[in-house]
């Protein structure tokens, strides 16, 4: 209930900014000089810098030969038993048997530097190298003490991924821009196949290579931009040894054993839509609805019960072009379903 009220308040605040900007724009139009020479004088010294937004949310690609560096900082909080990472449910350990877990909380901080280069005016390459800090707390019922809490901390590099973006179609009076993207995600981060849960280690990556294809339809109507995003992710199966949690039938205690398993993450289908609205030449706000459905993960050809992920969220953000060389993007995302993060706070600095 509190989450729903907070989302409603945020959306209302977002709309308030837009309506306020509209009224100020009307006043500016009424006060604008009508003489062409006066208008030219009034525009002297103004920098008509377009509001910078990410290509997947309505922006444009880098020109040929241009380089850019993005520094992304994000904090996410989860209060469920699953983590949604890059297209499938990342399970710290596979649980076999009846194991009761009252509550799991995770706090994840990610630093994500991204390098971008314009190959042509219509093709852009990106490479992201994330680093993760993670805190995890488990609350389990205990007859003797009432509740047992286990807290773990870990950090390490995440899964490196690269993206190619193609500006496939140029916008016309009736047709939108079309951006096509293909992302390959590696398995460079420590995963469930490398960790020892008895030592409090946690996965920093998914443990699977994956390919993700995206299509973004973008239509501008000054001072707004509307967009629709579609995505599909396929993660490649992997057979390896990992620790699984089992319940000892005699002592009823949880023990970890090493097992050879073949895991096949489910394919993920995504879509999202939203709008960005320019409040001035340098400031814009944006709102987006995002939804993803990830099919069940399979273990040795059998589906893992409860591994279907249905996550939806609302993202509210703003972009400020600080200068011609730096833009700042700040956003917050609210999870609408139990499979989505409770909240995500993101800050991205783009250096051109």
C-alpha cells in the first residue's frame, strides 16, 4: 500500500513539472519579440544544446568518430527471495527439500563505467565493465531463539557486456525512428558455479553467456518524445559443479553438497514505453513503464518450481545538460510486482 501511494505521488509530481513548464512556455511565447532582428538579438549567447537521453529511451547515437564515457552508479534494494539480473532469476543456491525462509533482503551497489564510440553516424559500439558491492541478510525462524539472522557481504567485478546499436530508420512526418540493438553479456563475474556459500560468498554475475536483442521506436513531438522498447534475451545453458542446499532427513539441518548440474535459464521477453519532456534547452524529465517476463529455469531438463519471473516497474527521471561536455541523468525506479526490485536509484554522468 505504501509503495502504491509513493508511486502515485511521484507520478503526480512528474505531471506537475510538465504542466508548470507548459504555463511558463506560454508566458514566454507571449513575451517573445515579434520583430526578426529583435529575435536574433535575443537568441545571441543561447546554447541550443539538445537534452541528452539514452538511446534506448529516445536519444540519438554518437556521430562518426566521436567518443563518450558514461559513469553509472546504481543502488537497488530487494526484499524477496529472488534477484532479477539481466534476464533471469539469479539463485544464490539451489534449494532442494522443504526449507523455510521468512525474509531475504539484498542491497546492491553497482559502479558501471561504459565506453561509447560512433563507428558511423548510424552505428554505435558500447562496452560496460560493472563492479558490484552486495549485502545480503537472511531471516529464518528458529524455535530456540525465535529468529535467526545471517548477514553476508561481498564485492567483485560483474559480467562485462558489449552492445552494438544501429539507427535503422530515420524519423519522418508519420514514421518513428527505429533503433536496433544487440548485446552480448559475458560470464566474467563470480557466479553460483564458483562460490562457496558456506563461506558467505555471493554471486557477482549470472554465470551464463547471453544475447539480447532490442528494438526502440522513437517519435518526437516538440517538446516531447515518446518511445516504445521491445527486447528478447536468450541465456545459453551451462553444465558445471555447484553447491546446492539440502535438508538432512535425520537432523533436519541445512547442508551444502557439491552436485554436477546442467542449468538452462529461461528466455526473457521485455517491453516498455514512456515519454521524455523538455522543460528547457538543458533540462528534461522522463517517465517509463517497464515489464519483463522470464520463463522458468531448467535443472537437468526439469523446470525449477517458482523460477518464473514476472517483473514490472515505473521509472521516473530527469536529465540535465550541465555543459556541452557533461550531462547528468538521475532516476528512480519503483517495483510494481514482487519479482521486481523494491526501488532502484540511478545516477549517470555522461562525458562527451
